[in-house]
């Protein structure tokens, strides 16, 4: 059965702000305490979705989570009505209010790891929500993520949405940001590539400056939940020096699609052996891997991190052309721009580069790849997806108007203390569930 790869982007939430919560994410920390524009952020992401849908790609949307999270604040001991809880947290522990208010669920590459039915023994699409246990503001996401995925992918004959792994450091799981699938065609069996930063129980190199968020044990557990064959699963360790340089997820240093791997020469430990293993596993499926390796001499790691060259989307258009979607920052750094010009000038597998303005997300440390979750679907599976989440002209217009009505133009960290922000967010999300036909998705609706 024919299959496509659909991208499900996260809508930026109304509380998008720059609190600098993510240690190890250089962009997030460098823009800490600056003023954000939630309306612009949401519209930038929505425009990317629409432009990709206009190219004929399957493009879905995932809703924001409710923020601030009053559940988290109450679990941490703040009591009273909603306004009092927010006021106490703002006065006594503003860092906890910031964590409870983060719109970080917009980066749906961290929402889950997904294995298509072509790879799984029960021929169903498997999702494992990421526990994101290394950061408080993200560790509170997985319950709502599971609920959202089970609402959108609700047909049990086609989809399985697992529980997140236990939220312990030994099983730190950051989702699809550390997972890539290679195949000859989307509907054919593939090789699933898991990249980890450290192992809890195996000796090995460790970063010294920033924490490694993904563990080998978590990657292996996800593969086991999905029933993946050992002969079609490859594990690799991320270069710890790159983690210390700000490469907090693998998708900041590498991206892949079909039979193409695009990465920096310093992406992995024992990189040549990683290539050999991937090629061997691909050959077992009758496919050939093509590696595009960017040398440090032409694009430094610092330029790669600041431009998010590799936090890009590598997509197959319906006409068979493979396109690379990059943020505009790639055109603002001469070395990166020069590399991209040469990339499409030859006869390689990448035919075109598309540039997007995602400045608001980029300032918080998330580029095009962070904003989307990749889900391979055959025709029957696509028909079973909740229909109201697919981007087209009509949905784009409704969502654009919804953002215009409900989102603030400016939001500073101090504004998180405003109890009106919670009311504005709930009003917006209540209307959004009607637009997307998702039912009573949020706790406040129940």
C-alpha cells in the first residue's frame, strides 16, 4: 500500500516567552529575559505549515498544551484559587512559574518517537511519548502529549500510543529529535537510527559542560516497545564535544530522509563505523545510503549551531524532488550560505533549498525540524487520522484569524505573573478544540 510521510507541526502557544529554561541550548539561554512576540511566533510557524502543504506535502497541526500549568504549581505546594496560585508562585518562586508557563510543547520533534507500520510486527504505527525528564518545564508534557496523540490517532487497528518511559535519568528520552528512519520508500521496511548522548550503564565518553539528555537505555526501550527488529535498528553515540558546543539533540547536527543522511563531520562517535553500520543495514533491505558530510573546514560547528543548518527538514515533494527546509539564519552566515549554494549546484540527492522566517522559535532554540513530528502513513492509516487537523486553505485562514484574536504581540517574563494570561489562553484553547474538532482535550474543559 502506498505511503507518505506526514509532518505534524506544533502550534506555538499563547505563553511563548524567553525564560531561558534550557541549559545546554545556546540560543535559549542567550535570549533569556528578552521580550517575545507570541503572535508573530505562531504565525511564522503556521505560514511554514501552509507553504509546505501548498507544495503537496501532507501537513498536520498539533495543538498547544495548556499553560501556565496550574497542576504543576499545585503539585509543588501553591494553593488557593488560580489567581492566587499564580501570584504566590510569581512572588516566591518565579523560576517555577516560568517552567509552568513554557510553550515548549511547540517543538513536537520532542513529542514522541514514531515507528511506521512497515517496521512493526503488528503492522501498526507505534508512538512513544518522550518523558523529557531532564528539564522540569518539559517533563510535564508527556501526559498531555499522550492524550493528544490518542485523540488524533485513535483507531486501535492502525495506531498504538504507548505510555512514556519512567521519568528517571537512566531513561532520559527526548523523542524524535534523536531518531531518524532510512528506507528506499516510505511504505517499505526501513532502518531506524537512534542517537544517544550517554549510557547509564555502559562506559563511554561523556560531555563535560552540558548534560547529555538522551540515554542509550531509553532508545533501546523505545525500540523494544515498538517491536523493532535488531537487523533493522542502529544505535550511535552523539559526539560529546558537540553536546558541549550546544548540540543538545542530534537534530542540531544531523538530518536524514529516505536514503540520504546529511550531517556534520563531527556528529557521532566513531563516525566512519556509524556510516558502515547504516550502509550494511540498508543493504540488507536492498537500499543504498548516501551520506552528505559537511566538513568543519567549510562550516564550523559554531556556525552550524548558530544557523541551525542541520535542524532542517529534508522532505520529498510529490514530484520526486528532495528539498531542504532551513531557517533564514542560514542565509545570514556566509560560510553556511556558501555551502548551501554548492549543495544544489551539483548532482546530489538534494534538489532545492527553501528558506523560512522562524525567528521567534529560533531565538528560543528551535528551528524547522524542532517544530515537527514525522509520521509515515499508508492510505488506510491516513484516512483514520482525525480529519480536522490537516492544513489546507480553509484551516489556515481559520487558524490565522484565531491567532490574531487571541495572541499578545509582546510577552516579557514578568508578564507571566498576570492571571489574565491564563484566562486568555484557556479561551483561545477552548475555541481551538472546536476549530480542530478535538473534543474536550484539556483538563479545564472536563
